[in-house]
C-alpha cells in the first residue's frame, strides 16, 4: 500500500535574495529603535557611557543573535559593518541629550521605543526565518524571539524584573506581528503590503497595553483555580 502524502500548494514568493535585501535595508531602523530603549534605560539609571553603549548594543542585537544561532544562520551583526556603529551612535545621541528628557513622564519614551522595536523586529525576524526555509510556525516563533529577547537581556543585566514576568501584554504583541507576517507569506501576499501591517499591529497592541495597562489573566485563584 502506497503512503498517503499530503502536499500543500506553495504560494509564489519573492526570491530569498530580494527578501534579504529588503531586510538589510529596514534592519538599521529596527536596530536603532531597539538600541534606544537600552540606552535610555542606562540614562535613567545614571550609568556611565560604557554601560550605556553596552546596553544599546545588547538590546539592539540580542534577539537577532539568538534567532540566528537557533536557525543556523550567520549571526547578522558580526557580518554587517553598520550594526554596531548604529547602536553606538544611538548611545552617543542619548549621552549628549539633556538628562531632564528621561525623567518623570520622559521615562515613558523607553516603553514606546521598545514597543516600536518589538513590532518591527518581530516582523523582520519572522521574514528572515521564512526566507531561509523555516516553516511558518517555527518562523513566527523566531520572530517573537527576535522581538522580545533583546529587552529580556536588557532587563536581566539591569537587575530589574523582566518585562515578560509582568502581566502586561508584551510577548502577545510580538506574536501578533509575527503571525500576521507568517500568515501573509502562506497566503502569497506581497511583503510590502504585509510587513507594515504586521509591524503596526504589534506596535498598536503593545501601545494599547502601555496606555490602558492591558494584561492577560494570571494563573491562580483569580482565574478560578484553587
């Protein structure tokens, strides 16, 4: 008896080289915004420039580094001459800015910068994994890792509770952006149409969580479990 093999239709997509070129063009913006959240946290903590630069680099490249190691790709920033300078440039920009910008209500800038980086990197991480032949569901998980892990590393080094340990929505917006990106790929839609929608969806949900304190229910008596 011959085995039954289920073959799903493969939607037409842009060549992997075209996807990589587009990612390379958009990557500096995502790195800069993510690095900004790390540099701003160091500024808020009144750290030295060395610490600020370290925070900017680790936050900017942390998620993408873990993603590349997991999918067996060359670590992106090691082979890109501009990635580290972009992170260091962001740190310099913050270092020479007035300290009053990051006090009081200015501390919210950290959260909004992180939200923008979260949405952008979740999409770019998913897109890179898809272009390298990773299946849609694992590719979406790579997008979540790309968007979230840099912020997690930043919080751990800073000695503060990680954002993923708080009830407010953080991983969920990254998952939304990654799922839309992967879904658009499976449907054969244009990257130029899907990627902005996915990034804005992730940013919008994270922004709503920041503004309205949206959170998922926690496990325990409040959720009906004793």
